[in-house]
C-alpha cells in the first residue's frame, strides 16, 4: 500500500491529519512536521496499524 498523509479541515477549522499505509511509529515521524507547523495537538488516535511492525526485506545467500 502506498503511504500517504491525508489532511482534512472541517468547516469549523478543526484539522485532522491521518497517515495511511504506515506501520508502527513511522506515521508519527511522517506527520510530526505538520503537527509542529499547525500548533497544538488536541487528540492522537493510534490505529491498529500502529501496533504492527514495519517489514523490511532481507535477502541472504545460501552457503555451499
């Protein structure tokens, strides 16, 4: 899944920042600059993906 950051601004000015496609704390790292630029954070909700580990591909050669 492609990783994206979705920003929604409600009619009353509330801003919602959502990281999509991130696993673990990657989302917090990716959105931190927006949170700092926009000011105070009133609520953070961690989705189930937060508790998953980011997978990395590792390739090993077989010894003969």
